[in-house]
C-alpha cells in the first residue's frame, strides 16, 4: 500500500485561501504556496492542472464564505431580506477584503453576464414591495446595487470606514430616494 499523501487537495486549497486573504490574488503563486505548505510545487500540480484552476477553487471557497455571511445576515432578522443582501455584501467586503476583491472587483469582461438572473429574487422583492414593473424593478435594483457595491468597494480598498448603523442609514436613504423617484412625476435632477 502506498504511503498516504501528506499534502492533500484540501490542504492546498486552505493554504491558497490563506495566501489570498493575506496578500490578494497576486500573492498566489506556486512557489509561495509550496513554501506555505512546506513542500515542493509537485503536490500542487498533482492536484491542480494549473494555478488558474486553483484560483478558480479559491474563488469558489470565497463565494461559499460570502454565502455564509449572507445567510447569517438574513437569519439575524435585523434587516429586511432585501436590505440584508446589501449589508452582507458590505460586511463581506469589510471582513474579507482580499476575497471580496477577487470575487467582485476583478476583470470580468470575459464572463457571461447574468446579473438579472442572479438578482431575480431581489428584483421580485422590489416588485412586491413597490408595485413596479419588472423593467422598473431591475433598474431600481441596479441603482441600489451601485450604491451597495460602491460602499463595499471603498471599504475593501480601505478608502472608507463606516459602522453598520451608518451603512444601514445610507441604504435606507438611497432606497427611499430611488423608490420616491419611481413614483414621482419629477424625475430629473
């Protein structure tokens, strides 16, 4: 029976996530990962066909962590389900800056854009709460999400520090403003 492999795919992924957390996606390379694991690069490439494949798995793990924060925010009951989505996104940016950047601020030009399919449950919440058409609710959410992403990006880049209460207030204000614009005849600045 061959000896049990000391370096597993799970340990490689765990070390890769730690490297990205510490230094961003650019810190993940075969040499740095091998040094973190205390091995040669051979076990890495025995488990992964390329560093891109490993980075894809790191992104998958980061998304799993983000989904955990999202579930926590919704389950906490502090916010409506719609607002909990924005608060979770911003919290993830605050707590996992490098993983947030990997998932949400890297170049995605080559990816298929499926925003509205991904956002469908949130758009449906807006439709139910406001009575807007689907197209209006999509625009409403896009305007809201621009605010959420902007705050999250500024926090992730350490440009801005805000406490949860202030973030909550900002999201409320923007929500009310966008909602009122959709029901008001005066829609120009």
